[in-house]
C-alpha cells in the first residue's frame, strides 16, 4: 500500500452523466490531493495531508513538482495493427486527387491489406506494441485495436493473433475487434453478400474457438457494405455471441440507423449524420464515437459532436489511428482541436476520453490507471492543444517509469 501525492489537483471524473452535455462546474476537483493504491486498486483518494494522518507511517511517493492527476484515457477506435505507410495516398489527397483516383493508382485500404499480408505475425506484433507504447506514454492506458487489413482467413487470424500477443508485451490494455467486414477483398470470388456470409460461417467460429475476440465491426458505406447486408451480418454476429460496433455515417447517412436497430455498442465516425440520425442515437444506448483524426487526415468537417451532446447522446472521442485517413494517432491533440471547433467543454472532452469511451467498449473504467500532467490547473491540458503530455503514467497502480520526462 502506497500513498502518492500531493498533486496540485486530482480530477477523479467520477459520477459524470454518461449521456448529454456536461459543464466544467460538474467536475470534482481535489486540491492538494493524494491517492492510496494497492495491488491495482484505489484504496483511498482525497486530501493528501488528511490521508497521511489517516494512514500514519504509510509508504509515500512524493510528487515534488506541480501536477494534475487524471484517469488514464481510453481510445475506443484504432487500427494500430498494420504494416507499411500510405504517405503516397496523403500526398495525392492534399494535391487534390479524389478517393477514387487514389484507389485506381493502387492506394486506399487495399494497399494496407497487401502490405499487412506480406508483413507476417512477428512484424505486426512489433508494430502494434510500438504504437501501443507510444499511446501509453501519452496517457492512453486502454486501446481498442481492429483487424481488417487481412481480409482472408489466414491474414485476419494472423492480425488478431498478433494483437493478442502484443498485449503480452505492452502494459497497455488491448481490446481486439474483428473488422474483416472492412471491404470486400479484391481477391474474393463472390459479391459483398457472399463475403459477409463467409465471415459469419467460416471466420467467426474460428475466432470463437481460439478466443481471439468477442467483438465485430463493419464499414457501412457506398464503397463497402450496404445497410441491408450489414443489418443481416450484424444480426447473425450477435446471435453467434459477438458484441457489435459499426463504422457509420462517414461519407453518407444510414449506418448509424443500422447501429441503433441492431443495438450496437457504438456507431463510429458520424461525419455525415443527419438531424434524424442524431435524434435516433440520442434516444438509444448506442455510443456516438467521433473521430477527429479522420477529419484532420481527410480534410473534412468534424462529426457533429455538439449537436449529439445537446440532443442527449453519449459521445466518446477516439483517434481512429490508421495508416490511411488518420496517421497522426495523437488522441489528446485531436480531442483538443475538435473541442475548439465543436465548442466542447473540458468536462465533455475528459468524459469522452474516459467513462464514455469505456461505455463504447462495454468495460468498466480501469480503477488504478492514472496520468499526471506538469501543471497546476487542469484547464492547461486542453489549452495547450496536445503539446502538454503527461510526465507520469500509472497502469493498474504501477508507475510506468519509462514515460517519466
């Protein structure tokens, strides 16, 4: 059992509503606070001096400089298991080429599929661990990781096995998701409906047998899968015991409606969501996961986070870290920049990166995952728009020494 502190401020981020808008006045702030942790559990949190008196003689880790303590962030949507770069795609995009132009030139998702298939499991493990560790240094202690650059039996299994193995080599918690329904692979002999049928009847049973994941995702879009086919796929996956999430409303509406109808945990993207879509999400238990990194990478508008919150939705913010549309992978920077554009309060952003992100993954907020920023006032964290990074990170109550500046 160890007491850590005093921190200039502690923001426990407990008791915040999971749906709708939040004001900064709702944040609990413990001035000159301390935390007692033991074996991955928080034993007590409160005034540092009072905890010293309550637990005389307790081992103490003193924080000598100004510091603000927050729970570890949760990134509820990433694609960090991949090989290769899509820098050529990006250069073509900012030079004015269209998505179709890039695909015709050999770019797009299929480029990442080709490179990921060629990489092999060992390289994918190494890549995933490196990206997870970078996230961990930035205070992101729980990370969802998708497959979806394999798109055949061997390569999808290789990706998901790599994600599982990567979890043994990083202290971050990795949550795997099968996104075999990312697009119909070019080398599949059949249409989209047949490919989804193959996933349900051939791939998902193997995932269950090997216990590689209990989550599935699908990209609903004109260039991927239709709402009709996706609804059938998600319904069958749910019957097979899988939790659901959906890439929805990125370029056109329709996906979020499917997510709500199939009771998916989350609908992710939502840049093209209509007023009707926003109302349906707000009236459901499906979390609206917005991905500002994709908007930055594609040069398009943000998802309507402000409207979603005001309508009463549960809004989480995730990075969408991937080699194509969101290569930055800096969750805090993306959230800070979006907060200015969408007028999100600090409380709304912090909830979107913690408790509301946990709801999107259907997990409990980790009890003893923390991060400390080198400042006296929590408002500095978003004020510096991602330039300020945590200088201490705790995972399951353990201080991760390698991230101390």
